[in-house]
């Protein structure tokens, strides 16, 4: 029986997006292009942003020829999914100049998570799957007509608090969901503290070289005082059901560079209240500093990595003053200190799902006792990322598929939580994401 394929979406020179009558949807995985079938896609969730790729040429699947075809009259169409969904294919596209531009070129795309999209049964579909049942990113929760007055009211009430002023910009200019949640008094509220970092991530969303892709937001320029942090954290922990406050945000560097300051703040939080969850997002580069914060009263930690293999990790993070061994030590230390410990796994089709990468991830879970793995899409121009990785990464390997890896990970470690969002401590003991959910059932 012939497998059904979605139609290819293209964009003409006037900016009109439509499904092509002859070609089918194709997706990129690593450096290869493959057909995308109906069983590989889902209807895009509300809030998805659909757009064309500047200076690109669309690549579709030619069923008659059994291979990809570049369409020189049309630009490639892509989408950025809302939080909670993991993509399985990148958009298939070519660029007239040929291969990836040299590092530092202005033509790199913004730091977004580009996903392959098509048209099937009268609906816009994406090569993706839902990875987390929590609905915190649903668009119905983020109406700025409701949020903006709350922001102005809070800034006026705490006119001397630099952190609240900073978060107001995050909420209204950068549209940070965590910042919006603080002003709406719900879920997870951010506590950015770090102007500096000890890594030089290629896809850093808060600091980029002037001649590369633009950063998604400006980095915080000051270290909030303990009292400024308390004015954000204490009312949130006290007043919000299952409330979380978290250090380590997109608008900052590495919070553990200020480990003693964080420990002082956490200790003060816990002196004033035992409610809620105090969380840290970090690159895990400083185990001794993490231990200080953990022992001050931290509840959970999420440690970021694009890979459990040192060479792949280093190619993206470009650590300045630490090694991958420090990251793994921090994971083990966090578990040992009783923190709910998650890996913020930056997934990328055709890299994350290589057999060697997947087995390295499983070995890391086995060695450290991780509680959770977040499947979070790596936001970067695919050309920039692929150009930075070791040339022999793909030698003798073909991608397994992102969804297949998520399912295989859950099967191998049934007690391991897989998802996208940080968990409140009330949910630490009972994974929310099941095999059936990941399958889409």
C-alpha cells in the first residue's frame, strides 16, 4: 500500500504561502534530506509561527524520481512550534550560494527552532510530536491586553526593584513566558542573576558577536541583591499553587558563577517560607558551587547539554574554564544531594538521534540516576550548527528519528520522566509523560 505524504509548502516571490501541486513534503535530518510521511506529522498547535526562509530555495520530494528536488522559483517554508513540542525534521532548503556561510556571516538565520511543515487533509502539519502534557504554553494564557496592565502595576509598586523592572522588559518586549507568569502570579517565575558566562555557546540567545546572528534578547547587566530576589520569589512561593522560582534564564549567563550569592538568596527564601519549589537552570560547570546552592535549600536543578559525548558537547558549548567531566559530576552530585535532577537536552534532528549519541545519553542516565530528560529544540540556524560539529560525526550512522529515541529512552528507563517543562516538587515522584502519550495516543 502506498504511504500517504503531505504536500510541500512553498512561498512565492510575493510572499504567498501555498501547497505545491506536484511535490511532497521533505525534511532535513542532519545533512540529509528524506521524504516525510503522514504518520510522521501532527497538526500544528495553536500559536505556531509559520514563515519562509529568506534567500532560500524550497526542496520537495519528487515521488516519480524517488528523491529530493530543488524548486528554484520558490522559497522554503518553515515553522517555529510553541513550547512543549519536539520537532523531528528540519525544513529542507538550499541556498543559492551553496554550502553553509563562513562563521560570522550576516546571512545566518535568527536563533529559532526551525521545523519542517507541510499540508495534509486541508490542515497545516509539522514533523513533530508533543513531548509534555503540561499546558503552560497555550496561547490562551498569554494575552498581553491582560498582562500589560499587571506589569505596569507591579513595576509601580516596586519602583526601586531593578529585577522587576528588568522582568517587565522580558515580559513585554521579549515575550518571555516565564516573565509573564511572574506578573500573572502563576507557575514558574524567573530569577535572572548572571551577567557573565564561562561558555561561548554558538547558539547563545543572550550574547552573540556583532557580525553573527542577532541574540534573542539582551543579557542582564547587574546582579540583583538578595532583597530584590526576595521581593520576586517570596510572594510567588507563598501565593502561587505549585509555584516555582528559578535561577538561570535566557536573559543571563551562568548563575553558578555567583554561587555564594545564590546560596545566600536560597537560604533567605527558605528562612521566610518553606512553600513552593526553588529551582536552578545551569550548565553544570561548577560542581562545588552547585553543592553550596543545593545545601542552602534548593529543590531541583536542570543541567543543559546538547550531547552526552564530550566532542559533540564541546563543539556547541565551547567551554572556557571547565570540562564536560564537570557537567557529569554536577549531575551525579545533584542526584546525590537529593535534588530532582533534569537534563536540559537540546535536541537536533540528525544529531541527537544518531545511535552513538543515543547510547551515550542512555549511559549517562544509567551512571547518574537522572530523574528527567527535557527534549527541547535547539534554536539555531541548521547551517551554523552542522558546520560546527565534527566532520566524522555521521560516519557509518543514519539518524534513528527523534520520536523513536524518546520512546526508546522511556522504554529503557520507565521511571525516567521525559518532557519539556520544569516540574513543581509536588510532581517529583510521579512521571506525567507516559509511553502512550509520547506515541500520540
